[in-house]
């Protein structure tokens, strides 16, 4: 009986010692071991640089997005014919707050003599607001346009001239909401063909999708039989063609220049 009692006591003592060591190890790990990383704080929302409230407010029904030939949202058309242009950042955010057929409110500078607005803030129909967070650019960004890509044809009736941020005509908006870019030089040369109500055929590289159609015209005319070739608005400057003797010559780069 004494033998069994001593064995039980030894077993109980061993269990207590093991438990004590385990508890001590856990406590040490809690003090000096690796701690779980704290949750990262939510990214702070960037506030606009300027107060947009003093800017004139333009309110209207958006009828369509205005796309660049590369598919970027560069503006929107209101039901009264006003063309609203904005930065690339605002263009990326616009579909999240407003869609064609919805009312929008725009804080921006109104054009003099042209139905255009340079927007710095846009409020959608559900109260969501987007605004530029950078200072206004001193010069407009060039239209991002693909030099190569699939040809997209446009046929229909012209709704309105397409302006740029400086009030120059750079193409047309069609009644089917397609946008045709030709560049200011071509637009001034082809003014007789680019009048509202006129029929137009154009083909060029561009995009067509859920947000609309936009092309950089390479051929244009009242119809397919009268179409002429035009230099695309994004064509590179003239120079020596690839493989020619002067192709690799940089003007001003040689001692003889």
C-alpha cells in the first residue's frame, strides 16, 4: 500500500511541475515573443487643395460620357448642350457617382462664348462628391490617343461640335453618342462637313464599349464614297522614314550641324 501511495504522489508532483513549466513558458512568450501586428490604420482621405465652393455651379442632366480615343473619360455632355471637361483623376471616379440620365452639379469655370465648363468638383444624384486634389494645371494635358489598334467605323448624324478645354473645335459628337476626334487643324479645314445636322462617315483607331465610342479619325467625309484621308490628331511629327539614311540622325547631334 505504501508503495502505491508513494508512486501516486510522485506522479502528481510531476504533473504539477510540468504544468508550472508550461505556464511559465507561455508567460515568457507573451512578454518577449513575437506579438501580432496591429491593424493598419485606414488610409487618410486626401482633401482638395482649394475651396471649390466659390466657383460657378452648373447643374444639368448628363446625357453621355465624353471619351478619349483611348477610352478615358475626359468629359460629359449635359442635356442643354454644355460640355463639361475635367482632369484624368475626376474622369476615373465619375462612373462611381453619376451615370448618363442622372442629374449632376458641377463646380467649375464656364467658357466665354462656348458651352463648355472646366470642372473641379462634381456632385452626383446620390450626394456623393468628387473633387480635384491637386492644383489646376497651367496647360491642358494632351489627349491620350492610340496610334495603333482596331479600326472603329462611325456613321450617322452630327449632334454638336466637340470642344477642348481652350474652346477650340477638335471633332464632333454624334447623335448616337459616338465621339470623333480630328484635331483642330483638320476641324478648321473641314468645317463645312462638321456642322450639326450633317451626315458623317469616319473611321479610325479608338474604342467602343459600355461607356461609349470614341475614335481618332483617319478617314472622314459626308459618306463613305466622299471620304478623304486626314492626318490623325495624334500622328507623330514628320521625319525620315524607318530604314532611311536620315532615320538615326538626331538634329543638332553631329559636329557638322
